[in-house]
């Protein structure tokens, strides 16, 4: 390693140590241990242009071990991304800074994904590699490899212990994603001590079993060795690659090197001093980086800019040669035209007959696939049940990356991370699908969709005790509350065809908010009063004749028709109620105070919420004077109609509940 | 295979097919494909006594592929468990039957675990094997192997695709759990088609990498071959074993064998007829089993009973030789003495100084460990942060199964399944731990704790934006709502030492309900008004002088002291409010109507909920006239005090919010 390179690597260490020390908070272990990896990769093997972090054909780098954010910020600073300054590094982990505790997508220029929950980055990397393969299959032409980039992910023992990495890697191996390169920071240290206490497996062998090429770098500070491994990874054209790089956590800091204590707390002032001495750093001044180091990085980035320039030239020619591909490219890299879709009569059409909302969703998906060319997705081995198969769009496989139907296998968590990766790669609009009860498995990665503002769509079917015979393990109860409570996440539980189409309209035009569609297994009637008002989240679907109704019934999904039926029964007894359909609490909450007040006038305090799931969260509309027809326990195994009866979802019970509070 | 054995195996198939056909719902693929495995294992290799399903030293069998419940019910019927009758089989998947869609622990005699969510059974099996190893280490004496049994789990491709199986197996390999034997029903078929579309990995190799002995049975109908593999598995005294058994889904049914359609729908009347013809079954009558088959099973079970008799004799001698061990055994197999613990002054002691509730929990855990000898648990590589280490209790490892501190590695999902396995094995009382935000990963298995009525404890620390610098990926917002919404699951978020002790008291004495303790990272003051009333879930911690207060402030955990401080400020302006501490909504909901009305009188409608998490779920107490001081978005990365200020958790903002609704 030449001296300037040594210093350039150590600059990463020193900046990270200083930032963490200044914040008096953070994780120095990874940045010190992986500085050489970061330098070698970014300086010599990654195709990127810091001057244009949005370059479509750049290599992607995901720091799956997000706690090592100081490594990423130091790299972004030294490579000149977004003018991330020393001052920004000095604001590490401070309020409203560009350098938060874990990397945040959309917040700091050059951060490709929000990471922190371990293993998540591995799943997203697989999604990005799938996006690349898919776009390459659709766009590349003889002599024009306009989509041709690698996806790198760096993670440690924690990422490898999390089950999501097995799920994602198993699929990556099946799909032969040869442009996926995983860098495994193997330091043998976990928070509770040596990894041997819980993790003696042969990681290489496991990943080999998934169908990866595996490589080992014995010395995580040997740039040449690291570089050779990365090139060997690139050279394999049929398999993804996994490089185990043996590192020392906290490298360079004599008192901390190789110790669990290096992981998650600042080194301490004295140890930062010792680190700089040990690295023969020319100054103890915080955040000091010699000019020649900056000059060295400048030289590298100047070279990197050329690569994009060459691509731009090629892409210009490509656009000229294939104007229809250029048009497709632009379309796929733009938002869906919301106004046009709103006015598209074909999109909003449906047959007036009882139908399960999962089937209606399947119908809509098969319309969207033609309207939105970047629409791609699939299910966790449940497509025939969740009705998510797109006809004539082909199956994404090793032999057909152009297919738009994805087969995730029984891997809900990785599926969702992959969906996120597909979305944030750019160029695609993705959806994932499973049974609603298994949104439990989906949740950790759905939270990342919400945090990143990645508008992934979730098709979650079999949405209540309507599941029937499969019984309580398969009957969602608390899942609606779980998803509704999440910030920046929209849940729609539509009652019929119009509302299902509206839900999909919302999902596919959403720019920053992921959307879940919660759908029935069983048939539902088409409702006379349903309308595009569903786009407001809640609306009056059947009104009382009085200015202030005797009561308001509020329901969603399969229970809206029940509420309407109860209204009709109550009318016979001269009880005049309003029915509010509430397909989306989240969207309703975003309406004006006036609109909300109009739908749910405060004068009417006799309110009944009807939903075949937990009552949790309905109190804000029901208040202290209302009542609930909801689930108070887990479900049971029996034909669905018997379950609805058993648990009180009958016209009679709703009528009695209303009368009970009048 | 002798003819009677062929018939005994086919009896399983026929009963399963008939049950599913009668229900017109269910999954015949697994029962037909795995009938031989079930027979061979239960008849010749498993130590069990159908006459006493609670025999402590029985081998455990978990059907991880729970959709194949008809296999299990057929076995239970033929082996005479709990007198499960033909009529019960004919009630498969019907309301209130003993044969629900998926096996339910505690509902059907002989069902060792609730399964359905794929992979869960694999995690629970690892937990059971750990329980066995631990109890053996503590109880066995020279010549007295009173704890000495195997744990078997049967699952298919779906179980292997789910990440939880990698997490659990990696730990099982590390721990060398040689009495764990996994039977992998490898049929190459998934719901969306051939497993090759998503799952081409070398499963054997993966599991070998985890440290398992791996074995292959080429013909899943060859009893001898299956038997040999099971014996080879038992013979390995250092490693868990994994037996890949190549089966045909839907075996025996000509039109369905080897097809995805065999998986999850009834065969159809004609195909059931064809199955019986093909198997040369003596009658087409539904649920017909020849007498000689029953006689054969009777002969087997008579033999099985002898094994228990022998053990009983040995155990009696053991109890005589080691009376202190007998006492310990009885204690560990009994509930905690709730009354004694309530009156145990040492247990309820604390120092009057500011302290984080995670530290207080650590203190209590170290009391419980001495009071409850079966108390065992640990964290997902976060014990130093979640304060869950039990001093002087040793670390559970391959070399020390007697250790009571478990190291789960970064594997929250498997951890929770393992915790369930430890609980339902019998003899132990378990807890698991991670950061509260990662309860997202825990959730799918916490749901199984709740469904099974397994009172596992969850120690979930770093419970709000009080996390500070780690930022939004590590700051829970919606997790409280997620857990509170779940049936039969209690959440405690204590405000100080007394409430933390109360929460642990509730957790450790709970008989059928799992409990989560949601704890702060940051210090909290000890509150003058806190008391054992916390055991009621919600109580008045600081009262107004008026009969009907001007307003009620309701808060939990770290926000209770904020509410009290706001009360004091408001008093200066002659606004006289009550403060209600609500450590557990779940427990409060279980109180009498009178008690609840006393704490939250309906006359007072000016109510403010204060909690540094989502407002979701508070509406039921706040009503239509109240207000919220809660989180409306994800958190941020900064020192915690600045975050509390930024997001409005200040006395001033609470005061203004109260005044705003008066």
C-alpha cells in the first residue's frame, strides 16, 4: 500500500473516530475495521460519480451494517458527495444534521438505503440486483449495455445471523444474480462477546449452498487482496459472489482493537489520541485531513466522472437509435400520471356482482400492468391465493430477467426488503403479497419502506376470520392496528370493487408513502353508495335523513355491507342512522377538519365501529359514548359464515349494539 | 414393509383424505406424502405414552408444517391419544371441534405446539431441545437420566425457506443439541409450482454448515430406510441431525401425486375414491379402518406404556435418593407462588434515586433468578444494553447446558420461538429480550406465545425517542399499539421502580398470558404516588382536589413524571387535574366497570393522553373532546433531551395542550 493510500484509508478512520467522539455516541468498531474495504471499493472498483449521485447506471453500495454510518459519511465526505463537509461530520448524530445515527435514504446525498435493522441491507441489495437484471433485460440492445452495474452490500456477523440474509441469499442464488457482490466484514465479535457463543457456523459454506461463489480475504487491510477478490467476484458471470473479509473490529485503536467494546461506544478521548498516534496521523486536531489526502481523493473522483461521461454519450446514441426505448425509459423513470388514471374509465370499470376484493385486486393489477410498464411484483409463494399473477408478463427467473412476475418463495421478510430494493433502485414500481396475518413477518421491512418514503404496495389478502377453516394462526386480528399505527404508511381495506380500484389508484400514484391493500378471501356485494370518495379515506356511504343522525355506524371492508344491512333494519324501527365507510383511517386523518367533521359530526356521539378485527384504534371515532362490534379474541377454525355468526358479525347483533347505546 | 404396516400407514392417508374431504377444506399433500414418516417415527422410534401425554420425559414431536394437521390428528387417533375419535376426525375444521385447521397447543391432547406460520415449529423445537439439555444438566445424576428425550420436528420446503429455520438451526449447531432431530419432507413442490422457481439451494449443505449431521432418505415410503436414518440421528452424540426425506406430495392419489394442487385443497370425492382403490383399501366407507389395523396400533401403544412405567420406577428411586432434587423438580414444575411474591418485601425494594427502568428490570431479574429456579433467558446479542444478564447463573453453551443465561445471537425471531419452546416444554420459565423497536421481528412468534397461552416474558428496552442518537430506525413509535392490539398479550410500560417490579410480578406469575415489559434507556425519577395499584393496569397517581377534575392526564412510562410536572404547573393557574398512570392498558381493561369509571369518570371529558409513541389506541380513553401529546411521525437522531423537546414532550406543551381543550 503506498503511503498516500495508507493515509487515505486512515483518513476514514480518523474522521469516523472524531465524529463519534464529538457526538459522544456511535459505533467506531466497523468504520475502523472496514476503512480499507471502503477505500478500495469506492476508489478502484465501484463505478460511481460523486458529482451526480443520481446517475442511473451507477454501482449501488449499501451499508447493511448501518450502525457503521460514520464509515459511510467519511467516504461521502472524502469522495465529495453532496458537498458533505467537515462541519457535517462534526454534527454527527445531532438534531437535523446530514449525518444521523444510521444512514437515511433521501436525507443524505449518496446514501442508497436506510439501514440499521441488521440484514435489511442484504435484502434490499438483492432487490437492487434484481432491478438491474430486469432493466438490463428490457433495455439493453446489441452494443448498448445501458443498464450494467453492480450492487455491493457490506455487512457483518449480525447481518449474517439474521434470517433475512438466508432468505434473500437463497433467492439470489436461485436467480443467479451475478452482479450482486456481498462483502462480509468478519470480525468474530458480537455485542455479548466472541461470536462463538452463538455463531460457530461455517458462513462460507452456507452461502455456497445458496449458489454463491465464495471468496476469502485473509487480511482486511490488504488493499490488493481485497481488490483481487472484488475483481474475481465481478468475473463470475453466473453466480452472485460473497467475499468474507477478515477484519479487526476497532482496528488501529490499541486499547479497543478486537474487543466487543469497540462496537457501540465512542473510543474515548485518550483512545482517539492513541489511535492517531498509532496510525502516525500528522495531527491531533479533530477532523484534520492533510491536503495531499484530499488531493488524492480529488484525483480519483475526476477519473470517476469520466465513466459517467462515457455512459452519457452512449446513452445519447441509444436514445437516437431507439426512440421508443427512450420513451419507455422516461416513462419508467417518472411517476404514474395520476390525473390520467383518475379519468381513465376502463381503469374504474367493474361488473356488478358479488366478488372477493382479492379477485377485484387481481383484476386491477392486470390493468395496472398495462398502464404502468415498470410495474413488477409477486407473492411469497401464494400468488394463486392472493391473485397477484400478471397475465402474459412472464416469470422473472435466471433465464428470463425480463419477466415481471416475481416468485419470492416462502420468505415474507426478504420479499419486502427486496420490494424496497426494487423501488429505491429507480425505474420500477413494485408490489409484494402474502396473507394478511403474515404481515407480521413483513412488518420490519414495511417500516423501512415507510421510513425511506418508498411507495411499495402490499397486497394482503385473507383479511379476517373470513379465512374460515384455516383457523386462528391464519386469521388476522391485530394486524390492522399494527399497520395503521405506523407513520407514513397507508392502509386501505376496501368494501367493494370501486373502493378496491380506489385503493390501487392511491397505491400506484403515491409518491412517498407505501400502501397496504387489505383484502377479503370471501365474496362481497357491490355497494350502491360507494364512490371515488373512498380516496378521502372515509365518507358517507348511506346517509340518515336527519341532519344529526340517531347514530353513526363506521365500518370498513367486509363489514360495510353489514352496517348497511343494519341501517335498513334499524330504519324499520324508526332509528335513522348514517353509515360511514372508512376504507383508510390514515387517509381520512389527512382530510380537512371541516371534511372530517362533516362525515362524523361531533353532535352525534352515538357511534358504533364495526370491523371483524381488533377494536384497537377505533376509539378516536367512537369516543366515550359509542360501542364496538369487533373481535375481542383470536379467531377459530370453522366455515367463515359460522365464525361471523359466532363472533357477532350479524345484522341482529349490530342492531342490538346500536340500540344498546341509544 | 409387512402388509399390516402398509395398511397402518395407509390408514393415516385414508383418514386424512376423508377428514379433509368431509370438511371440504384442508391440506392433503403433506399427510399423504408423510404418512410413512409419521408411522415409522411414532411406532418405533419415539418414546411416548399416549395414555399419559403429559409424561415429562416423553419425546417431543412438532409438526412444523402445521397445515398438515390431518396427519397429526390421524396419528393421534390411531395411537389413541385423548380418545380422539373418528367423530372428531369427521369434525375436522368445524366449529369448536378438537381438530381445528392447524394444530393448537392446549386444545387437542397430544399437540405439543401450535403451528401454521411456517418455520415456527423449527424454532420451538430448538427451544425444546435446549430445555431438555438444560433440565438434564440440572437434574440427571449418575445412573439416573431422569431427563433424557429427543425432540423431533417435521417440516417441508416452506419451513426451510423461512429465515427462522436458518436462525434456529445456526444456534442449534453452535450449541451441539444432539437430541434435536429434524425431518425434512422434501417434495420439491410449492404453492406457486416446482420449488426450482425460488429455491434451488442445497439444503443439506446449508444445514451441514450450521453444524448438523445430515442424512438422506431416498424413498419416503421405505420404513426401514427412514428408521435407519432416525437411529443414525440418535447415534450422533455431538450434533443435531437433519434428515432429508424425499417424498411425493399427495402420495397415493393418482391424479394429485407430485402436483402443487395436492397441497392445499381437498382431493375431491372422485380422487378420494381413486386413492382408496389405488391403496387397495378394503372399503370406500368414509373413515373406515379395519379392526386389524386398530389391533396393530393397540399392540404398539401397549409397548409404549411400558417405557413410561420403567421411567416412573426409576424416577421414584431418584426422588428417594435425592429428596432435594425432588423438591426442586416439583418447584420447577409448578407455578410461581404469587401470594408469597406479592408479600416478599425484598422483592419490592428499591432505592429512591433516578434510574432507567431497564436497569430496574435488571435488578428485578436478578431477584427472580433466585426465587424462581426455572427462570432462564437472554437477549438477541444485546444483554449489556437490555440489562438481562443474570449474575452467577452461568452461560448456556455446548459445554455448560446448566447455564441460565442464553445467548441468542442477532436472531430476534428464532429467539422468540425458542422462548416459546422453552416455556411449553415444561419445567422452565423463560424470557427473551431485545430493543423495543425490534419487537417488529419478534412479533410473529409473540403471536404464537399469545395463541398458545405460553406466558413468555419479553424485555423490550430503549422504548421511545429516548433512544436519542441512534435515530428513527431504532426509535419505536407504533410498536406499543402493535403489541397492545394483540389478544391475550399484556404490555407493561412502567414509570418507575415500583411499577417495574409490579410489571415483573405480573409477568412471572402470569399463567396463560405472555407479558412484555417496555423499558427506558434513560433515567426516570421515582414517583411519590406509584404503588402496587400498578397491578390494576391504570390508577390515579396524583389526584385533583375536585370530585370531577378539570382534566385528566393519562400517561405511561417516561411520560408519567411529565404529566405530574404539568399538573403542578397547571395548579399554579388554578387548573386542578388528575394524573392517571396507565402502565398497562391490557390489564386496566380487565378491571371492573366500576373501577375503570372511578379512575376515568365519564363526567370528565377533558382528557389528554401523553406518551412518546403513536397516539393509536388512546382514543378509547381520550374520547372526542380530549387531546394528545404523542408522536405523529418517526423520530430523529439527536441527544434524547433535544428530541423530547422537538417533539413536544415538555411541561409547557402539555400545559398548553390541556388549556387548549378547557
